[in-house]
């Protein structure tokens, strides 16, 4: 049986792009030398997901994002403040080991975060790589209106639990060169200058005036989604990959982080579609 240390070492060994001295990847709780009988894999380690994984026999949970809401190696600040106290208490009581696989899996070729995101959206023809390997990419699609492309994306992500996409740009504008990136590190200036005409970004990484309005002034359209939506296919692939690499140890995928949902008004009087 592998240990958490073995799984972490495997990921790092195959991630030459990760700076070992400055990475958020690593063990965030528990004993990394303990043998793993069953592991869970989740985009975000919410308390509910941790409880479920533990109840279902996982002694390790592999997550992509920080469990204590802080992008740092130690995640110190919230461990002593609620709701972090309750989370830490559960971790102490259960002994659940938590491993963060972020910097390694973001750029992993073919099945990592960026490439899984592109593949899930059906963007198969990559015509431009960003300077940082596997971080940003520009793709070719059949020319279509921004409205059509946004609908296409919305349909693709519906099975992931997000019920809408938000768009900036003329709905009738014709687009053919979407660009995307890795979670919060969305496509920006470099992809615009490379000829991209619609940027697929997430709310966490692309704040309105700092990023999206600026991109609009640069002349591109913008489609925005929730962060988790853009990384879930990648985490599912991580789960499958580790199950193969560490067979017969079982790996289970958990997709239970809280979802957003949307109420839309259908006219200027404020009638809500969901309420009729
Ligand atoms: Fe992320």
C-alpha cells in the first residue's frame, strides 16, 4: 500500500515545472507516512466532503485548493478561527490525511487542469501555447456568434452543477479563437495579443475592474464561470490517473463542494424566471 508521501513524491517527480522550494503542494494534515487503504479526490475539501470521504473509508483526501481558505503552504490563519476550528477539530479527531495537489496538477500535460478543461469543453484544436508551458492556450472553433458560443459552454458545464455563464461583449459578435487557462490564472494580455477573441475565465481569478473590464477595453469578449467548474474535469482525471498509477489502491472522486445557482429577471419590472 502506498503512503501519502509516496503519492506526493510521484506527483512531484513528474512535475519538473514545480519549484520544490516554493510550492503549496504537500500534506496539510495527518501523518503522510501512514499507509493509504483508500483515497478520495476532490477539487475543494469542504467539511462535508471530508466527513463523507472519511465515513466511506478514505484515510486520505487529495484536494486541489487550500482546505483553510488561504493559498499558502501552511494555511495557518484560519485554523484557529471559526469555521476553521471546527474543521481542524474534525481532522484531529478523524486523523484524515489531506494532501494538496495544485502546482503539480495544474500544468500536467493531457489530463491536468488546463487540458482537461479544454477537452471537456470540446476545444480540441489548440493553435497557440502561452509562454508558461500548459498554463494558457488559444483554440480554433468554427466562427459563430458570441451568444451561440456562450450557450455552447453553458450546455457543456450544466452536468458539473453550474446553471449559467456570464458574458461581456456584443452577443452578435462573431468569435472563433477562444482562450483559456488554469483556474484563477486565466488568459490575459498575452492571449489577446496572440489573436484570441473570447476569454474563458473564472470569477475568483478575473475580478471585474481589475481584469474583465480591462480585457473588454482590449477588445475581447469574456465568458466567466465559477472556479470549481473550470477544474473539476481535471480533478476527475487526477482520480483516474492515481487509481491506475497506484493500483489496486482505490481512489474515489468527490464533487460535493457547494454550488452557486442563479435567479434571472426576465423584464425590467423584475419578474423572476424561477418564480413565474
Ligand atoms: Fe484553482
